[in-house]
C-alpha cells in the first residue's frame, strides 16, 4: 500500500510546485534592489567589459507580411528568460549585451534575473569574453552564448523558429536573422482581433506610438500607458490596445489594472486568444488557482491544443488537488510532443501516479525529470525531494516483497 507523504514531504512538494510555477511566470515579480558591485580599477580590462554587443533581428509572418500586433521577444539561456523587449512597429527587435545595463521595466519579472547568461550571480555584470576565460571564451569582445537563444513569446495558435546563438564578437554583424511565425491552429479563432482592424486611424496611431516607446531600451512607460489609454478611449473595442495595456501594467506589477485590461480585451473580442492566455498567466502568478482554471477553460475552448494553456491548466488543477484534471492536461502535453518544452510535467505526473500507488510509473516519471532537464534547471531542493521520494518508494517496495516472500514460506506445503 502506498504510504501517504509525511508533513515534511508534503511541504517540500508544495515548495517544489511553487518553484516550478514561478519558472513560468515572466511578468509578476518585484524587481530586486540593484546589487552592490566593487568599482573596477582603472585598467584596460574595464574598457573591455564595457564594449557593447548588439543582437538585431526581425519577426515576420510565414507569408512574409509584417506582424500586425504587439509581440514580445525573449532572450533565453538554459530555459530561463533573461531579457525581453517588444518589436518596434516595423517588426524589428534589438538586444544590447556586453555591458551592464540598468534593469528595465520589461526585465522586472524575468525568471532567473539574479543570474547572468553565463551562470554568475547578480553581482556579475554582462561581460565580454575577455573577462570570461574560465567560461570557454577568448579574445577581446567575444561572448559565449552557447545554450542561449532568441524566441518570440509564445503566441496562441502560432509556432515559430528559434534563433540559436553561439560564440559572438562585437565585430560580428549584429543581424541574427528572422523569426518566422507560422499558424498551426486550424480553428477559426484568431490571434488577430477583428475589432482592432476596425479601429480609427487616430487610435491606431496611438497604439503605434506606444509600441515605439516600449521598444526603446529605456522606455517611458507612463508615456506608453497614456498613448494606450488614448487608443482605448478613442475606440473602446480596440482589443489589441487593451491587451498591450494589460501587458504593460503587468510589467509594472499593477496586477489589478492588468487584469481589468485583459478582461476588457476579451469583452471587446472574445475570440481573440492572446488576452485569454495573458489573463491565465497573471492569475497563475498570483496563485489564484480557481481564476486560473477559469481562464484556461475559456482559452482551451478556443484552442484545445494550446500548449501553454494546457500547462497552466495542469498547474492550477494540481494546486487545487484536482489531480485527474491536472493529469489530463499534462498527459496531453506529453503525448503531443511538448515534453522538451515542459519537462516539469514529469515531476507532477510522478506525484500523481504516486498518490494512486502506481509506484513503477511514478518512479519512472520522477527519474525522467532531472534526466531531461539541464542540471541548473532543477533546483537543489527539488532534486533532494525527488531523491527522498524515490528512496521511500524503493524501501516500501523491498518491504512489500519481503513480506510476500515470508508469507509464501510460512504456508504449509500442498498435500501430495
């Protein structure tokens, strides 16, 4: 018989769940205070550290047309989003690395922001390769971006390619290529709001002004919000403007204001997928589990195969102890090729199977999680939890087999 988890183990499960959920939150954390760093000495290494390196690219639809609505671009290393920015109205994006930049409003909620792309802590600035010999880099102004990529923020109903980065130099051309968005959902639901297409020119101009402002390295968010509020006042059914307003407020940790904006976007166009997804993300980040399930339910009615919607749905149902519903969403992800994108489902499925007493299946799932995830992607407390639970199951299995063997040996021999 499967033994129920102890109070300590139950707490660790909760703690691990919170960490895994936090890995999916990208716009909800308060920015931490800037670390105190030692002033560098006046030598040539200071000059080397401050050499900027630019990464520039473009995003377009598969048919070559420009992206017509706001889209966030993410700089990802080892699965963690380290920086993010918006496209400008022409569909271009820019990241500046190689220098220590002040944290922008867009980076406030980025997961893993306490680390730089080379695995250092927050006291280590963005560095050029000349200061990073131990990381396998060499030469003035070179940076090792192995394990890093640039991607479009997941968008309902679409998939896109990744731009994989390697070793780069400040003397290389900054162009990293094109991210192409391809429609995969066969449903009639859209990531383009038809109501937004009917917005008057003045409202669309206000949205464009906000996009331009948010695409800057150091945007004035108050100015962007003013433009977005102007857009929705001119055209209350402007779902795209409401959506961007919600994202902007989320980046400023105005959760109530963001929630209101996403709901207004949905009210303006209920078939517009993007605000459904952002609302689910927001509710999840606030640990409003029932509200998250409500948001994912509406999202999955529009697009039943949406991977991120399925993942959010599984997390919220797991937190509510609705294990059958959580398992359904996690199994869907595994059966449809999304395990690499969401390796954490192995952990949750392992705990769900363990509760049912399916020890072999549960053990396989728990072992699969760290095996399919980079070491730095699994927190130490979670590794300890997995090891502890596997040890308990192994001991219970040995005890059960010993009892069965003893029972069989104590039975009288059959009559000849």
